[in-house]
């Protein structure tokens, strides 16, 4: 029993130290255990589910409440789309959002004087940057389809496009965005980019025992094993004394 307990404990610690992307809800979502966030698996969901917005006939349609013919949106329309998604309680949740951008980001290149510019390649502190560089394992300035990253991790998603809006403001009139093809962090306002929904937490936490509960369970098993061994030892000792008395 002691060996079993050690084995299960090692599995827990190994799993915690080797976090990865985990598919959820029959492949409709992907959980990132590093950041404790869940992505929608379809990275261009707006093209097939507009959640109340209109689907335009123009690729770069910037009309209000409209998704372009390939899924591109203005930043304002991207947020309206997220609002409709939450109103529809998509996958049972109403707290979807656009990805967050963290800055300053120590992974970004500097301007040559040692000052972080928070733009360019290598920005891995943001949620999209973490997905690109850490989870997909892509080097700086590597295209998503370059074959250099983890195909297994990339293929947990579908319809990944070239550039995504962040929900984080860069200034009063522009917002961060991340190129998933080149791994570039930048700001924009006027272009029509794609929207990739994400939410905090795991969508299947109820079905997965927490490590603390597992540890308690395993130590309980170890305790039962110890009691069982003690009872066995006492029983053997009693039989020995009994036999010794009869033989005398």
C-alpha cells in the first residue's frame, strides 16, 4: 500500500510540473492549466456563430454589429460579439472575453537602450503570447504553419487565423493585438482582425478532483493499509502464542 501511495503522489506532482493544454467539452474548448484559462477551440467561431450580429458579404466590412465574410471584425464589433456570446450562455458560461495583454512584458524586445517597448517578437506574458510561445513552442518570428512548434498542441484548436484582438487598451484610441502567424505584439484601431474567446478557469473543474482531495484520499488509503498490516501482525502474533501454549 505504501508503494501505491508513493506512486499516486508522484503522478500528482509530475502532472502539476508538466502542465499542458487539455481538451474540454468534447473538443469544444481547450484548458490552459498554466494560466488557468479556457479557450474556445474554434479560433474563428464568429464566422459560423455571430450571436446576433450580421454576417457581411465584404471581407473588411466595418459596419456596426457586423462580422466580415471571413470572420474579421472591428474591435468594437468584436466586443459586441463577445457580449452576444455571453447572452447566449455559450457552452454553459456567460463570462467569455477577449484575451488580455500584459505589459510591461519582459519577453519583448527592447528599443536598443534596454527599455522595453512591449511590442514586436517574443512577448510571451500576454495570454495569446503564452499560447504561441509557451504552449505551441514556437520560436520568435516563426509562422504558425512553419512546422517548428508542437503540431499536437496546435491541432487541439481549429480555424486559427493570422491576427487577433486583445481586450486590453493600448491608449485612448487603440488596442493591443497579437499576430498568431508571426508571434508579434502590436497596437491597432482601424484594422479588422479576428476575435478568439477565452474565459478564466477550467470549464470542467467539477469532474476533476483537486490535488488536495487526491492527497487526502491517498493518505487515507495508506492509513487503511497500515491498519490492515497491524491487524495482520497482531493476528499472527496471537496465533503463535496460542500454538505455543497448546504445544506446551
